């Protein structure tokens, strides 16, 4: 699966986020393309990002950079590791949910 961004490695890490647990890519709602992070999208896409509306959170939009398993947004928001390969995800990513997902009316999911 092609993941766009700046200096993206085989595990979806990029120049902005490159620790051992930075192994997810996000399919952006606006273009249906996987990017390593919001900064990569902002710096390389020719359009503004849009957020995933809550009624589409069952869409597969998260890619595990370790095993290439796709997760739905709901699955991703409710776990800290890949259900396929058990690799840990960066728990601090939840601080950025508001950049990718419409969390304005969200109940406590995380």
C-alpha cells in the first residue's frame, strides 16, 4: 500500500514522527490517500484536509505500518495495538484525533 509523506520508511514512519511506535498511516477523508501524518499531508498535498465524519468511522482508514492490516477508525480509536500483529501504536496519537476525525460530538471513546 502506498503511503505518502516526507521520508516515509517501510513502516510508515516519516520525518515528523519516527519512533518505534509511530507505525500507522491515516487515509485522509479529503483524498482517500494514505499519509504518514497530518504534517506530511499539509506539506505535500495540494488541498486542505477534511475530517472523517462520525457516521463514517466504520471505514477502513488506518494502516498498520508493521503488517499492512487496515483498521476501521472505530477499531483504531479503541485499541493501543494492531489486532493482526499485536504491534504497539503510539498512544500519544490520540492527541491528534481532532485533526483527522470529527470528534466535536464524540462521547468518551478513548
